[in-house]
C-alpha cells in the first residue's frame, strides 16, 4: 500500500517548469511565451506553434525588461522586429524562415522607409519574406508600428 501511494504521488507530481507551460490545444497547438519576451496584456498570446509553423502575434516596440515603449521611431520599429525574432527563435526558426510578414504603420510615408531599413539590417541583402504593409489610423497605446509573422520551423525530432 505504501509503495502504491508513493507511485501515485510521483505520478501526480509535476515538475515546476512543466507547470509553467500552457497546455496544448486538443489538436496539439502550443501556446508560446518564451523567457525574455514581452508579456501579454490581454486576451491574446504572443504566438503559437501548429505543426511545422509558428504564428507570431503583432509585436510592437516594447522593451521586454520594462514593458514600456522604446523611445525613438527607428529604435521602436527595430524592437518590434526583435520581439518577433525572439519568439521565432524560441521555436528554432530564424528570420530567414519567415514565410510571411504583416506590418502595420500609422504613417506610411514616415515609417515604411524605416521598416525597409530595419529589415535590410536584420535580414541582410535578402531574399526577404513576402510582406504586406498597411497604414492604419491607430495602434494600441498610439504606437507607430506593429509587425506579425509566420515562420516555418519543422518540429524537433
């Protein structure tokens, strides 16, 4: 009886790191919240893995250490891309594994050149992933840019 109780206790014990991981959906979709990433501020996740693809929510230029917007237009746009990059890398993808980007800016004339500059900085000479850039009236907290991405990241075997 004592051995059975110990076995049951061992089976019920969950490693603390495993307890922090969100459960998979019934179809196996994994919710992503890697260490060092920004924190979700509402009813949304930073990203998900579904099979061999990683889908990353719109990232803004928020410093993960302070949870505040980075100062300066170029620095803020760069931070949005870096926030997306961190989540992709947490699942084994690189920026070169991006299969699609969507970028929202509040002023196409002012911010599209900065988005192009930062993509060239981060991706090098290319090739670049397919991208849609859209001018919107307003973003959360009156931000200037938000970038979301889909990445190919074959599951580790």
